[in-house]
């Protein structure tokens, strides 16, 4: 079992959330992304990978259609700490 240091951010203007599965994702580290084929109305989920195929993070566009408002509020409060 691997320890994963996850962190989530949310941008309400873009209605986008990003769940980082590693300590941080640097510029240029993401080399590929797979959009999950889910039946989401006005939302999409993409898993980002590095050059070796290791998952780095999960991007959720239309996050307010996927997550409960209280959860996104809590993420935003955590971001400002």
C-alpha cells in the first residue's frame, strides 16, 4: 500500500477542481490525460499522468455538478488557510 498526499483545490470562477495525488504537480509534468467516459451533464473528469504513466491528479470541470456545495465550500475554506 502506498501513502498518497492528496490535496484538492477549487476555482469557483472556472468551476474547476483539481485533486493532486502527489505532493505537487509542476509545470510540464503532465504529459497525458485521459477523460473518463462518464455520463455527466456539463461536467468532465480527466486523470493527468506523467511521462512514466504515473497518475498525478484528477481535474474536474463543472465541479459544482459533481460535488456537493458544502464540500466545495470546505475545500475553499481550506485553501485560504
